[in-house]
C-alpha cells in the first residue's frame, strides 16, 4: 500500500462523535464485534512503584486523566495486573465508576505475578489456576462484571501458553470476558494458541524507532484477521519532543527509563534528540502539533494497526494525545521520516 492511499483510508474511516464535541475514528478489533477508537488510554504509567514503574504517581490526577480521555472521545482503556500489582486497575476502576458500562471498553492482562521474595519485581506464571485467580482479582479491582479484552501479557513460561489459553477460552465461554488476546507473542506462538481458540488481538510494542513487529507479528495478524493494539507509540515518552539530558537526569530514580532503557542513555540519547529536533519537530510545527502527536499519527497510518495505546498521567497530556488522531501525514512527511530514521540507524550503528 502506498502512502497516498494510506492517507485516504484514514480520512474515509467511519467517525464516532463523543461528549464534549470530540470525534475519533474507530476500527473493528480483528474477528470480534468490538469497535476500538484509534487511540486507547494506556494505564501503565499510573500503576505506581514496581520494577518497571514510572516514578511517583498522583492517583487523583490519574483519575482525572482517564475521565478527560473518555470525555474527549477515547472509548477504551488498557491496563494490567502487573502495573503496580493491581494499583493501576484500582485507579481505572475509580475513574470509570458510574459511567455507562457499554461506553467504556476495558482491557487488562494476566501472566505476571508479584514475586514474594522481591516485592517490586514480577514473576511469570501461566497455569490455569493462576489465570483464573488473576481474572477474579482484576474483576474485583476494576469493579466490573466482565472485561472486554483479556490478554496474556507475555508468553512466559513458553511451555505453558497452551494451558493458559485453554483456560482463557473457558473464561470467554462463561461470559466473564468478551474477547481474548495476546501481548508480545511471535507468529509461532500465536499459531500454537490459535489451534485452541481464535485470537482476537495482539499487543506488540510499535513505534517509528521500534519497528520489528512491522515485519513479523503485524503482517501475521493482518493475514489472520487479528486486531493489533500497539503499545509505546511514542517509545515510552522518547518521541514527545521533551527529552533532553537534563530531563532524563530529573527523572525519579525508580523510573525504569532512567536505568533500563538504552535509548535514554548516551550516545543513543544524543542521536535520538537530533532525529526528533531535526526531523520530527519541523513536521510537527507544520501541522501545528508536538512531535509526540506525529509519532502516534505515524503508527496510525494506513490500516496496519487497530489502535495505538498512549499513556497519560494528567489531563493535559490527554488533551495533547487525542490531537494525534486528527493529524494526516502526507507522503512527503512519511518520506522525510523514513530518511531520518535511516540516518539515525546508521549513526547508532557507528556509535557501537
């Protein structure tokens, strides 16, 4: 598909109008009857302290952010048990309480439990009993009768994915969830579980600086009518246009990006900032938005994915996020990004 056709497809997609005058396109989630807005609210960053936490969080601001997102047209929220070991789900539950349940689609994940020996770290477990236990805990924390999309968070331990998926299929038949999906699976692993029950969706990492899934998982899903809801379209904040050496230094010590993400360390950080300022910002300025909105709009080009999950910790960030759905990147924009990414890759290779 060429870039011009991709742009047309985005423009003709059906719109839904939401409270507050906002409108966001929706796309059908794989083989289900669920319609997801092209931007989903990501609740990873509001989970609070754990090994992959984002530093201190303010629950009141997080609740306000979720409400702002729903008021501005976002119709689905993605969370997980492991995000603060239940805390993110509790915050989401508070935010959606009292709303028409049919107007809010809730997705969560299982398969990572709190390590009793190291309380801030997670341990993988995909036994049938643990999947069932996690589901019941998620229903309780979210304060809902059913979950719209229930997902296996990681395919670990790999030998247990069939057992976990069989249990999830049973949960689906019982009506406790409306659809079941996977996250971070490769095509071979999706093949294995698809023999047991069709997969509704895959949740892979996907951004212009993390494109592996574009050449493997995403084509597999497109071929097999599996929805794709990508996470980290701004690469965990890297592509917002706000990142500098000083900004990284000021991150909380328990923000995982500060020590565990190489893109936030030199020399990669300098090369990334050069790409953002030299390529993304001029394109963003031309569209009247920030670089982060260009990054999200890039993932939504054409029909590769169903929805991009964008995290937020306060209402202001959400107001910025939804503008990404309005951006229509031109073929020239996309070509400039491709050329900039090639230069960035070459510089990263040379810096090794």
